[in-house]
């Protein structure tokens, strides 16, 4: 069986993380008028959005384990910050949450930091003779 291309894995991570957070927000909206208790818990558990959240979390787990199998955690983890930007943008577009200039600047800084990390030279490892292309 052929493994998934790296670009697909990296695309799936922020997409499913963002869908997970959106599903949790929709679950919270479905039980917003109920007091916390057993009925609240039951209604939240019966919401289709919570099941969507669980499915997204499972997919994210599988994708993340696959990424970690191929990459060093020090290289892979910073790229998870893309989700911060996609979640804020989704909150603004889908849930009509306000977006402040500070958040836009933060998104730009996150994306700039990711770009700097992504285009920085890769450290050489002892296994490859010291020169990594």
C-alpha cells in the first residue's frame, strides 16, 4: 500500500483540527441554554457535532502519528501552529466572531514564523554524514 504524500498529511492536520474546534463550538451552541448536569451531558453526547469532533480527533491522531513517523518532532510541531490561524479565520467567517487587528497581526506573525522555520536550513544528523540536502 502506497503511503500518503507529505503535502496531503500537512493539509489534513489544520483542516481536521479546525473542523474539530468548529464541531465543539456547535456542540456548545446546541446545549447553551441548559444548566450543566446529567441532561446537559446527555444532550451534548447526542449532538451529531460531538461525534463529528470525535471523528476529527481520531483522524488527527492518525495523521499526526504518520507525520511523526516521517519527521522529527522539532521540525513537525511548529507547523501545527497553522491551526491557530485557521481556527481564528473560521471563527470569523463561520461563527461571525469579531476579528481585531491584534488577531490579524498575530496570524501574520504565526504564518511568518512558520515560513521562517520551514525555510531554515535543516540541522544535520549524525546518521547522514553531516550534509543534508
